[in-house]
C-alpha cells in the first residue's frame, strides 16, 4: 500500500492539469483509482467533488480510490471477477485425467535433463482418437488445435523423442584408452606365460 501524503492545496497550471489527466488515462482499474486518490489527496485536500471539477474524473471513482487507500482493500470489478471461460481441463476433469495418464505413457524426460518438459510422441489428433476409443463423447473433447494447447500448457511438448546424442571425443579419452590397453596388454602377457 502506498503512503498517503499530507493534504495540501497546491496551485496547478493548466499544463500540469492536462498532464495529470493524460497520466490518468494511461492507467486502468485499481492502478488508476490509486493514482486519482493520491492526486486528489495532494491537490484537492481529499475532496472527490473538487477533483471531479478540476481534473474531470468521476467523483465516485475517486471516492472508491480514496476508500481503497484508506482501508488497503482493493475492490475488484464484476468484469474481472466473473468473466472468462474455464480451461478445458477444469470443465472436463475426468477426461483430462485420462489424457494425462495417456500422455505420461507416451512421454520421456529430456535426455539432457536441462528442462522439466516432457517430450512426447503423442500428437493431438492421436490423443483425440484414443480418447474416443476409450469411450469419451466427441462433445467432451476439444478441437485438435485446442488439444495441442492443452498438452503444451500442461508441460507436454508435442515433438518426437530424440535419442541422446553421444558426447564428442574428449582429449582425455585417448589417455584413458591407452591406460586400458596397457593394462590389458600386461594381463594378456601374464596369461600367456601362465598358460605355457
């Protein structure tokens, strides 16, 4: 929470008022209300009607911003609280569980262990086909493009599993093999002497 400045009525020039109006239009929601409340406290002694006359801001919005400053509780609008569609995984939890089980059986950890992503050979179309074969209705299943997004969003990368590539030859490799050949040569020589 921002600190509330001491209310002091300061004279403002026309250009300063226009700058504050412009700054306010660049913000939205709680950020705008907080800005308007601070400017109202600083330049209008905390009076929402004076801020409405001076800056052209809605006095109810300014009053809400002042109340948010005073209590520390940020109000959430109906648009943010109630809008938006649920994710497919949330709407169809049973189908999603079957999909995760199937995706896990097709997945493999990145061979280099550099990421936590799982590489999978399962395509979105193949996943949809297998879910239908398991008895799920087509109206419960998303489109192939949405299925690809669902798999990606939940950590399954839709690409073929690549085999681990061998490391390039290190400079120490020759020394290691020379040491092994030297030991094997001595052991072979001893076996040859003992065997005679």
